[in-house]
């Protein structure tokens, strides 16, 4: 999965909104309601290596992603030359996935991310005309004329 500019704009707005909540309010809410682990998307900007990670903080999400992707992760202080160690990693909240146990390619497209087209296997994203058809991701060139004609839910 890959980030899109549209997703980044929405994520930035959500981050700004949560930062505006006073700390005391957050702390009080934490006492009453302890949420399960939050959903994050972690990966390298510009690459189709984004994964859904459930963690308490963005830092923990990145650590968990590293543990999955980097074979040398168990050796502290010894970064290897793998993709995970040599490229910038980012972590974004994905509130849309908090309630979805195993997001489908269609869910990723609906959330504004790129995915692999379920019909041709090529990379696609909503900004290139990809759409979510039920649980599948479908790139613009694989959409049937009928699907193209409809104003489908999930088209961004
Ligand atoms: Zn590594
Ligand atoms: Zn396709």
C-alpha cells in the first residue's frame, strides 16, 4: 500500500485537530476509557510498503514495522543496509482501520491509500482513478464501462 497526497492532507488535518485538544482533557478521557491499540499505517514515502500496524504510539508502530521488515533489527545500534534501515519511515494514524480487523484492498482505497489492483495486479491509487468495488481495489483501466458510469461509493 502507498500514501497519496490526498491521504496526507487528511492526516495532517486530523493531527492538527487532536493537537488542539487540551492535555488535561486527553488525560481525563484516558482514565475513563482505555482504548485498544490504535491503527497506524507505517512505511516509506513513495513506496508500496505501507502496512497496517496496531500500536499505542506512532513510535511503537514504527518499531513493530521495523521488527517485521528488518532482519538485523534484533541487533541494537547496528543498522543494516536494508530498506527499513536506510529509508525514511513515517507513521500515520488510520482511524478508519480501528474497527476493521483485516482491511481489504477495497478498504485501503476507501481510506485514500494506494493498493494493488485485484484484476491486473498493477499498483493503483484513488488519485489515478482507482476505485473500491466492494472489497477489491480496481484500477482505472480495469473498471468496466458500467462501473465507470456509476458514481460508486468509495470513489475519491
Ligand atoms: Zn535493516
Ligand atoms: Zn487493474
